[in-house]
C-alpha cells in the first residue's frame, strides 16, 4: 500500500502543472533551471517539518507498542488483582478485538473525509489512550475492566491506523517506505521495552520454606501454600505508561492547530492535484481477472490472520507459559523472555529498513520462513528443558518473525492494487488474529502450556503453505 500511494504521488509531481512553478531559462531547457534562494530555504524548512513530524510519530508508535504489549507480562498480576482465573481474564483480548474491529472500519473513513484533522485526530487518540491505560488497574471489577479495555483496543487501532495514514501524508510525493518501516520498528521496540519496564513492578513468587518462622500457623502456611505471591505494583506501572503516552501527544496538537490555519489552501491544493492526476492513475489498474485477484486477497488475508494473530499471541502469553510450564519460572524471568522475543523481533525490523533497498521481498520472506520453521520446530523439543534453551529458541523465533508483515505487504503490492476494499479486508484480517488467538489459547494454556508452542508451529507451517499458494497465483497474474 505504501509503494502504490507513493508512486501515485510521484506521478502527480511529474504533472506539467507543477513544472510551471519552476524557473525556466529563455532557451526552454528545464534541466538548466536552478532554484532560487527563497525556494531552497522553503525546501529546507519543509524537510525539517517533515522530519520533526516523523520523529513525533516514531515516539508515538513507541508508546503505542508499550500500551499494547504491557498486558502480556502483567496478565497474571491482573488475574490476581481482579481475583479471577486465566480463562476468564483472557476474554479481555476478545473485548479488545471488538474495539479494534470497530476502529478499523471507522477510522479510515474519517481520515479520508477530514484529512486536515489528521494531526488533531492522533493527538486526541493518544490523550484518550493515556487516560484509559492509566485507569486499567483501578477499574474495581471485571465488567468495568472489560469496558476500559474495549476503549483501549479501539484507541490503539485508531492511533495505529491514523499514524500510518499521517506518515503517508507527511511524505506524500517522496519514498515513504523507509519512514513506514521506522514507525513500525519503533512500535516493535516499544513491545520489546514493555516487559523490561514491567519487571520491577511484577509480583514475585517465593518459596515458603525460605521464610522465617511466623508463629503457630506457619506449618499450615507451608503445607497448603508451597509458593507465596508478593503484592503486585502494577497499580503504579499503568499510570506511568498512561502519563507517558499522554505527554507524547502534545506535539501533534501544535501541528494540528497549524493545519486548521492552513485548511483552505491545503484543500484547494489537494483538489487541484486530484483533478490533474486521474489520467496518471488509470493506467495503474491491474489487467488480471477479478477472480484471481480476489482469490489472492483472500489467501493473503488468511495468511495475515494466522501470522499476526500468532505473533501477538506468542508475545502476550510467553510470560504465562514460562510461569505455568514445567520450568516453573518466575514472572520476572517470563518477562525477560518476552523482552528477548520482542528485542529480536525489533532488531530484525530495524535491519529490514536497510535490506529493503537491496534485497527483494521474496528473498526476505523465504529467509524469514526458514528461520521461523527452525525456531518453532526446535522449541517443541527444548521449550521445557531449561531457561537458556527457551531463551535461545524464543530469540530465533523473534528474529524470523520480525519482517514478515511489512515485507509481505510490499511483495503483494507488486501484483495487485491494494485499493480501499482490499486494504480494508487485509486490515480487518490483521486485526482479528491478534485478538482472537489469545482468547482461544487462553482456555487451554493454564492446564497445557505446551499448546502455545504446538500452535505456533502449526501456524508457521500453514503460513508457508498459504504463501506458496499466493505465489502460484501471482505467476498467473503476470
């Protein structure tokens, strides 16, 4: 989608109406024209504004990654705080799913109709997300918690969608690919940072035989509670995250006010560009048969549903797996494993920013699939052997999964035009997976922790098969 929108903007910039604004020498040779001092100053200021806005988006996506990933390492503490079990607390992901789906359908329509409000929209979304996140441990009971998490899911999806649209708008007429990769890297880095941030605030499990004698009830305590859970401090953690997200938003308020001041001129310019670009956009339509295109979209939507769902589910439940498995690790060790997964994931996304310039998406995807298959297959045998083995397999898996989403979309854009209809289907598929998988696996994870690893392996195999099928269809599209 990034490349298609970017190419459309570049076609507009090649329109003759834009060339009239350039100083032309008497001999009519445009190539000999040179920019004036005022134009050079304007261009440099414009680039500085674009870079500043992109920097703000990177910080916003960093906060967004923390807000979404923090429920993974704190899930067990939320379970204790609200005095429920894992099967029940896992329904919070279903509630978030409903909010995310609603946002996915509404936000694209809103930002298409009101492009001058993009910065203010992101500002409002971040402010609301910060306030709602801060209230998560203070909901009082499960129904109120689920209501809060509905708005968390809605706002995360809204800001995520709005941020991508805003990034494309900022770099309209330029190659926006590296900048899109940068905000997604920051998002994954936020997910990596979340368990590190959470570790000091998590409750700790200690052996009761390590406690000093505490009276005549001590023998009953040791008999019925071989492990003790200390008091959680996530009631401090969530407000810290909420305040940080709230503060990030004010940079967008500044640019949103500026957008309102320039509304008339921006709308007039956008209207002129749209009226002059029709003849350039029409030749980009695909000549492929609708059936093959629809089949490709369907297969790739299922691919995104499975891949994104399992990516998020593994990162979310890794702490729980470490705690409930035969390794019997502490919650802090589980949080560290989650950090290893998201750290490797983020590192690979960082490398993908530069690899996109030199390596084809197909090669990157093939490499990623091999790493993912090897990592999950190895985890089947070593996940419950030792902490070090689990950490190694987790890191390999995170490294393999890091580039699949963005690179897959780049590969798909080479064969079909991701218009509003196809784009909506892909977004909804990618939204459904991360929220449905945790709900389903949460029903079994406490009793059978290895179901997480087995499901991960099955999803990787299914994704490889779906991609091979999609690749075969693209051969016929040519």
